C-alpha cells in the first residue's frame, strides 16, 4: 500500500500555520502523535508536541522537514529502476564504469606449469550527470483558499515526476541498446500475446542459457495485471496469496518491479496489447545496466512558510547506461 503519512502530516502543519492560539493548541493535542520526534535546528532529537508547544510552528523546522519527506514519499511510490538495477554513486559529473564479459572457462593447466593470464579487455560505460527538476504547482489561489491538502499533493507529485524521469531514462537507455534485436533479446508470445507466464519462464531460461543469473523482472502495469488475472484461475496456496494481496513478490525466483512509464525510444514501445510491444524484462542486475546518482532527489530552497513554497524546486542529477545487453531478455506481445 502506498504510504501517505508525510503528505497528510505536511497538510496538517500547513493548516496549523493559519490557526489562532486556542485552535493551534487543540490541533497539537488531536493531530500530533505523542511519540512523534524530529531533529531541531541543532540536530538534537526533540518531541514534536513539546517543540510546538514551546516554540510554535514558525520557529521550528517541521514544515521544511515534512516538505522533503513528502517529496521522497512521492518518489518512493514509483521507484523501480533504482530497486532493480545496479546503482552507483557518481563522484564527479562524468564517470566511467568498467565492466567485463559474461562468462568463460578457465583453461586446464598442467602440474607445475604457469597459469596463463586472462586476455579479457574491459569495456567502459560513460555516465554524464544530467540535471532534472520540477516546481510544484502552488498558485496564489491555492494559498489564499487554504487548499493545504492540494498543496501537499502537488509537492508529493513533484517527487513522483523526478523519479519517473529517472525510470524512463533507464528504460530508454536499455531499449535503445537491445530492445530492437527481436531475434536475440526478445521472447515473443505471438501475435495474440497468449500465455505470457509460460513465455516468461522461457525468457528466464534463455538468460540462464547465456550464463547469467536472472535476479529481477520489470513489468509494464498491463502485463502485471495479466499475470495477476492468470493467477486468479489457479487453485494453489501461492496463487491464492497473490490474488489476495495483489502483489507478485517473486516469480521464477526473481524479484518483481512495476514500471508505469512511457518510453521515448524510436523503434519499440514499452507496453502490452499490440503486436511487437515489449511488456516485461528479466535481467541479471549485476551486469545488465547501471544508474549513476550524482545528486539524489532533493529540494532546493527549503520553504520556511507556505508562501516560500512557490519558489521551491525538486531536483536530481543522474545518468544511466546499458552494460551487457546479453544480460537481459524482453517479453514481447
């Protein structure tokens, strides 16, 4: 279930900023949990109730803290690629990532003979940090009309937008590199897209046959729904658990991830229901691709008041790259 804790809490704090003394005191008792704690400006952990009662809202860092937490909450709701592929912190704006071959064999060496040195030449992927950002839509009318819930939702949505761009950039990098090779890197379910669960097993086996270890499956939402629907007709304890929770935690020994973005590549489409669309991707996370993070999702110009939020930016700096195309296999409709 998607978490809205910080989004709701931010709306509460914004609303409290416009309250009179009596109403403010009542709101502390009703809306602020007794055990809720924050770091104050000096870095000390303090009880939120005590902080509000003694300092008031304006003298605290509660709103800036919840603004950032709400952005991250929105980002977490759509995280996919950073959970599925290799993530590497970038120490500079441009960074190279060396990677080797898939698998190989060690030669037989006679007793007493010198072991020959390997001859592999490492390839290199270059990451160049790109800056992305958005500004939450917070109008004068929203502020004047005290639409605190809408303001909190817009801040949350900004975090989602930045994370979705990270997801789409990774998808574009991968599909541009290997999605177009239908004969090698796609397992085709046929023109009717029938029995995708069975063909996903074929895709997993294909990856193993290349010498990789399938670790993660990335789903388009429509394919994910198709898999859930297929599970509903199976009478097994596992299928019942999946149908009851609406979640496929693991499939064919792989972790599962949901990727609800649209790609911008020229040849293939991330989707389902049309012949040729690519709807799922099974990968070896250690070797398939890399996401470089120079600056993670963050807020620029921390707001101290509701008016300041209009100049707030939500930003990130990152890049993504394909490593070994052979370490992934697409499921095609």
